C-alpha cells in the first residue's frame, strides 16, 4: 500500500528526522499474455514511462519518517509505484524553550481536511468482542518489536547506547493486550520508526476515542500527554518518554473500564481518514514491507511501471458512490489487498478483491490476517473481507459476487481494449444501479443509442467524468480524470419505446 499525503489534519503531528532523503522506486514487470498484462496488483495500474511527467530527481526529496506516518508516502518500499514528493507540510519548532529545537526530532503540523466519508447511521463501529473485559487473551499479531528484532542490526537505541532496556508496551483503546515496541531508531531513514508509530497512535487515539470532557488530559498545551511526549523527545529524555507512555496507558485503561471510550465509539458512525490510514499503515509495515522484495521477482525486459490509487482518492470514490456499510464492494485487480481492506475498515461493507499474481496474493493473505488483529486492537468492527486468487473473468466466486455488487473498482489505466471489452460483457449481469469506477471510460466519448448499435451492452451504461487532484495516484503528482459508470437501462428502454 503505497499512499499519498492525506494526513493533513490540524493538530496531527509526526516526528521527523531533520535529514532529508532522495529516493525513487520504479518497479518493472514483463508483459505477459493479454489477461495478465492487464491486471495490475493492488489498485495498481500499469502506465508507460512515456505517460509519466519527467521531473528533476531533486523534486522527489522527502522526509522518510513519513513512511511510518502516512499511507500516502509511507507505504515505504512499495515496489508497484513510482513515488513522488507529497504536499509540503509546515515545519514547526517546539514552543517550550530554545533547547527544544536543538534535537534530532522535529514536529510537523498538517492542515485540516474534510476527506472522510459521510456518516452512515447504520454503521456500528465498535467491536463488542474487543471491548469485552472477560477472558482477555492474546491473539496472533505482528508486534512492532518483531519488526525491529528481526533486523536488529538496522536499528540503534533511540536515547543512546546507555539507555535502559529497549522494550516498552503501548495500550490501545480496546481490552486487548498491549503492543510491544522497542525504543529504537533506524540507521536508515527508510526503515520502520517505532517512536513515530507510538506518537501517531497516541495522536490518533486522542482525536478519535477520547470524550470531549476528558480530552484536556491528552491535549492540554502545557500538561497534556501529547505535549509532554513531544517535550520528552525534544529533550531526548528516555525517563520522561517512558513515564509519559505509562501515564497514557493508565489513562486509556481507566477510560476503557469506565465505559467512556465505548460510549464515544458507539456515537461514531464514520471513521476519519487519519485513523483509517494509521491502521492500514501499521498492517502494511508489519506484513508487506519486510517481504517487499518478493514483489520484485519478475523478468526484466519491459518498460512498464506500476502505480497505485492512494487512500484519499479512494475515500473520495467512496463518497462519490455513496458506498454504505450494508453494501458490497469489489476491487478487480486488488494486488496486496490495500483497497479491499480500506473499504471494509472505513465503510464497514462486505469487501471483495481478486488478483492473479501469486506473490501479491500471498502478501494479501498476510495483510488480511493482520487486518483482523489490528481491527481488534483498535476496537473496530470491520466489514467482511474476501481475497480471491485468480483471473477475475474466470473465478466463479467473483462472477457471482459481481451480480450483487454495489460498487466495482477497476483500475484499467493499462488494460488492453480486448480486456475492457470482455469486462463490458460481464457488466450485462450486474444489477441496475451498480456503479463501476475506472480510470478509463468503458463508454466511448459521444456514444449515442442508435438502431444500428441497439444490441451493444454499452447502451446499458451511463457514465460521468470526475476529476482527481494532485497526490491521488502514485505515478504522478498532477491530477487527472476518472469515470463512474452506472448500469442504467432506462435510456435504452426509452429509445426502444420511441422507435416502436
């Protein structure tokens, strides 16, 4: 899941190393047979390099600690995209004293946005199982400490070689056991950053789980937990850092036991995009990133570049199609499952994906398993997810679910005309009102229903064009167009009645 800069919400911070990095990731793949050529993994689309605007190398410089803070920039090491620099962020220094700015950490503040989907009053966000205090057991999940222990040589103590034992535990809003972290920093800024992740969890929890009357304990600009955590990091004080995390853990446990967090979630009918991104980023960093090389096992000899649709764009699609928790979403060419998981988490709907590349399918299974664990950790009840391995034109389960789908996503940026035509024939079986979102239109510009084309399946489709803005797709910083096609037989029926 490589994603773009959409965590621009006032009051949201991430800790950034001062040293910028320059980085470019381009993944090439061979051109297989017509079917497999067309299906790019993970909301991926294949575009020729000639279609990608050339930019000076320096324009791709960015702060790599965002790899652990944004789905947009942070699906670090995602091979299926050509990453670009995201929207610049305002760099702030601490207001405590001059010494706060003389450190290896900086704080960035993001602009407030309104990208989240509209409230769905039928959506029940809270997982009852996750908040049950009875028989709390550990469940399989990838702890942050597992990432850093696996490649210990790539990390060093965050507070110096004489620091205390590196492990620390962080409580999430549910009754689930704490997650284990190591208080370390990466030697390479491209790697996972546990401290950034801890800070982001605390930030997102304070914004989404804490009742207003309790918020001052977290948000007070002098004594609040977030302020104290920033100060501890600015002063490079491990003792203060550990104390703040301990105080945070106690506060969360107290609010959970009192029912305050459950009450807050029960009054919530949509998940804000920063929360969605935080969960999806955690999943990706613990499953796909450590194995990202497996996605590069392709033959050389092609100039194809793969890219991804990014989370804010996906949220926009959810809004434009009015996708709701009681509906069915299908992603054809779902790669490692990013958008399938986003739909189930953000919307709470039944979510399906189909991908034919085995490497991507294996990583999608890992993501799906971690997705279930992370949702429980965060106390969220997602929609059911189904990830199918195979050709979406042939897999019977996909053929069947398309008949009851409400929204279908097809990133057909590089699909051949032959494959697009085959898909159009499949649309004959979808239900009235089903919406198909694509980057290329299935209906030719200027198409009109006429007697000579009366039997064309295109006549059943009504299309509207929409714009997406910069930082919506991974292969370019500029905006473009996409299409929402609705199955609507009314125009064909009206034409037939007029000509009879």
